[in-house]
């Protein structure tokens, strides 16, 4: 068993590593933007596939990864994990339907609520202790799922018709444009930016370049990785002010 995942600010990475460590001891987890992931998929028949849910839908980078590797999914057994800040509906089902289309067997699905990564919208921010409680609840839920998986009783969250209706009418019907196309309205405060290049190296879409100023190439996936790691808090994405740089490791610090 291997893990394949996309993670913007670390929530999903933590969850898939937690699951793998307790299911198989030290299973390898591969980020979808890394070159070695295709070779790993070819060598493994059982996969945990994990990603965050955006507006009750797949992040565009995740959808494109699944579609571009369509030939690799035939005959694979896949357990889908979807992380979310608020709500997903059929978060796991969004990828499961694609995997089934390409010949995979879906073992089950799991939804995990984690701290929201959108740090430039004040309404979505919560106190540190509340975010830590959210992580503890996610760990307990993963422990529950692990026990079921070990008994071959896979959770099926996000996979049936009723989950799909919840996803459609909960968010997807109203916000489909947010994930159908890449985002193009990132802002950099040039007064704060020191052109350190960290955002360039971290972007999974190679969307950022530094010329005489920071340049964005209209292919933002809204993962908030650049936002969360900017040392000068110079980047905003959906909002206009930095309220919190939401990296997973920040929640685990004492």
C-alpha cells in the first residue's frame, strides 16, 4: 500500500502519513507534483489517495492528475480521503467517480475536517486551541477508520447518491467556476515583498516567477502554499489582508 496525495499547507499530508503509519508501519506517501509518483503507482496495486476539497469539488490540479494518468488506474484498489475546512458533501466521491471510470476499484472513502487554510478571510479563522481540537477529532476518526480497514470494513463516506446531492446543492452548484478554471487574482504587496523566491520554489503549478517584480502566470490552484510560507506576509489570494498563515506545523507547536 502506498499513499498519493496533494496538500497545500500540510493538513492532507499529515492525514495520509498518519493513516499509512498505523496501517502498514511506514508506507511511502508521494505528492502528485513529484516526478517519482508515476513509477510508484505502477508498482503498487493498493493506494490511499488524499486531497483537500475546494468548494465541494476536486482541486483542479488533482483532477488533471487523475485524468492525465488515466491508464495507471485500471485494476488499482483505491481508498479515497478528502480533507476539508467546513463542508464537502461528496468530497471523496468526486475522485472516486473518475477512478471508477478509468477501471479502478473503490475500496471506500473518508472525510476529515481539518483547520481551514484560507488565512486571508477573517470569517474562516478560528482560535489556535479550537484548531488543535479539530486535529484531535480527525485523529480519532482516522483511528476508527483504521480499525475498520484492518477488518476489511471500509468506511464509505462521500460515495453514495445522497452525499452527491449534498455536494451539488451545498456548494458545487454555486461555486463550480472556482474549481473549473485556475485562479488569476493573486496579489502581492510590493512594499513588503523582498523577492526572496520562496513562493516560486513552493508553487506546485510553477505559476510564479520573479522578474522586476513578482509575476503570476494565471495558473493558481488556490492551495495557499505561497501565502502560508511568505516570510513577509506579502501575498493574498481570496481576501485582501493576512489574518493567519495557516501551516499545519503551526498548530502542533507548543
